C-alpha cells in the first residue's frame, strides 16, 4: 500500500494541526497509509482525539526536531533522528513510501530533499510549485516561487516542462497552458534572461506555451502554469498572500462599522466566505518540490489542518498520477545544453 510520510513536528502548529490534517486526509483518499514522524507520546495524544482506521496510520518515534533557527545543511547532517530527516530517509529507502509532507523549515526541507532524495536525471534545478486560486475556480501553478533566486533560461524552460507534468499528474489538466511571468505580454518584453527563456519554451513540443504573462494573470488570466524565476515568483506569492489578508482585514473592519453594515454582512456572508477562501492559497495545499526523485511537498510554516489535509492528498494524487516518471520521460527527449552535475 502507498505510504505518505508526514513530518508531525514541523511547523508552528505541530503536532496538533499536523496530526489533525493527516487524519482528515484519510477520508479524502482510500488505500494509502499515513506515517507520522516525531515524538510518539505527543503524536499519540493527538491521535486519541479522533476516530480513524488505525491500520492506516503508523507512528515512527523521533527524538529531535529541526527548527527555523538551525542552519539547514548542518542540521540535516547533525540531527539524524529529527522528524524531518527520518521522514526523508524513509522516503528514500522504503519503496512503499511515495511522498513526504512537511510544514517545517523551508531551507531544511529543500536541502534535505536534494541531499537525501536527489534530483531526477537531467533536472538542472528543482523548483517549488504551489497552486494559486484563480478567477476560473481552479488553480494556477506558479513555478518557481523561491527555490532559485537566480536562474538561467534553461532552468525556466525546465520549470515549464516539470510544472506541466505536475498539472497533468496531480490535477488532471489535459493540456495546461504555460505562460512566462515577465513585465509585459509582448514577445520582446523582459530582460535577456526572459527573452531567451521565451525562445526555449516556444520550441518545446510537449508543453502548450502561450507566451508572456503579467503578474495579474496568475489569478485573473487564462493560463494554468506561470513560469518564473524564484525571486520574482516569491514576491508574487507573498503579494497574493498580503492581498488576501488585506481584503479580509478591510472587510472585517467595514462590516463592524455600524448596525447596518452588520446586517449587510449577514446577507453577504456566503459570498464573503467564498472570496476569503479563494484568496487563501494555502488551503489548496503546499508547494511540491519539483525535480526530485520522490514527491516532496512543503507547506506554509503556519499551516493548520485545512492546509495539511490537501497537501497529503496532493502527495497521494501526484504519486498515483505518475509524476516522477512523467518528468523523467519528458526530460529524456529534451536537450538544454547543460547537466545537473
């Protein structure tokens, strides 16, 4: 049976919200097991709060935790019995384990993924790829959103290939539309990096490249995938997060202003809830670390159960959809003129 390892001690709300979300995921997908790594006693106390199929949950005791204060490389090497390292080691060595989910230190997850899991042959740089809610009621995949601050044109071209494979494997996208995030929609827009990346992307037959897009198109355009360098992608992601929080805060203040506004809130409560949910990208799950030999998903550090649950589901769907094999197949027939050594 497929197993998904969840780092139960990673994140601001561990282990309570992590365990709650992992248990909730069992109801969303059948025929897979959750493996929780971390303090056995603390995890057990949380599990006792819920009813679930005990045959589908395994706890692996760990004595250490990697925090945001730890230096990622040294922490991965030094804290061998941490919930994160133990989980990634299981992902590497156990053939039944197909995916790993963590809300822990981003640097440690990325470093551990590269050091312990390794890159798929041909992958120049792995990339973080979250799903962003869009106006069509679906999601736009943003790749990269922070793993690679500085990129080469070939990296961006590969991001388009890997994100397309992810969209097909995990979300059933038939022919995802791929756009290159830059400062204008015309072909000549952007710096030399983006102009060269544009030329590469439009030559790849396995993806449906539709040209340049602007930041607003991530949520309001008709593309399924926004290709970006990690620096710009991270700014876009944080801007979207800030916009969501601002809209929520302003609405809350306005509807408290008077008795009439409170009545108006009651009439529009359902629509407001839908808007707030749409602006909260974390509820769609975490960011898959595309390009590794196994499925690794990093969720927001402040993730609660409603983010952990879809992240586990993401991992299940990506594994069953053949994500890794798909990326391997797509890259095997492309030559970007570089190696991943």
